[in-house]
């Protein structure tokens, strides 16, 4: 089986990886995580077996890059003199629904990660468990709890235009 050119890999999986990065590290750092993911993937691509699950491989790299960004952010203080760049909304489903993205970002880390990896990247729970630690059942529970929290946030919230 012949491997695809790397450019095709980026075109095919770039949006999914960007969505995962946005959920895991937030919209401000997502572009950096995406770039770091594909730089690392480009270096490792020649050794990737032709029959590998490329999307799961890329999400695994994105997960590791996201952890690096989160750790780096924790080590460094945020300067009040620095204004963050305006985050991109390109290819962000529901980019105008900022309440949803705020709710996703408010989830605990494991729930946010499992929701991103399962629902955005389509990874099975066993692969997610191997990536973030724990069991497949724990990953399934974290994803279910995350989705439940998101549903409660939006079902319990007063609807715009609804009588109070």
C-alpha cells in the first residue's frame, strides 16, 4: 500500500486537527498547536507505516503538543502589556456560537479532551484511554459526563426571547 503525499494528509485531516486543538488549548493557542502538530508529523511521516490510522496518529501528536502548550503557559506568567492575537474562526463549526465554545472550555480537562477526541476526531474510546491514560470505560464516562454538562448548560439556560 502506497502512502499519500504529506500535503494530502494536511488537506484531509487539517480541519479535524484544528478543531481538536481549539477544544483542548483554546482558540488563542490552537493555531500554534496545529502548526507544531504538522511540523512534528512531517518529520515523523517517513517512518509511519502505510497502514497506520493517520487521523489517530495526528490527534495523538496534537494531544502531546497541546500538553506542551498548557505546561508552557503554566510556567510563564501572562504579561498585561501583551494583548493576545485575535483568534481565527476559520473552519470553526458554529464559530458565531461563542457560548458553546466557552462552555466546552469550562469543562474539566479530561472531559474536554475526550469530547474533542471522540466527537471531533472520531477516535474510539480505547485509543483515547491509551492517549490520556485510564481505561476505555473511564474515557467513555468522561465523554458522557462532558456531553451531559454541555446539554445541561444549554437546556437549563434561559432561551433568548423566551418569557421569564
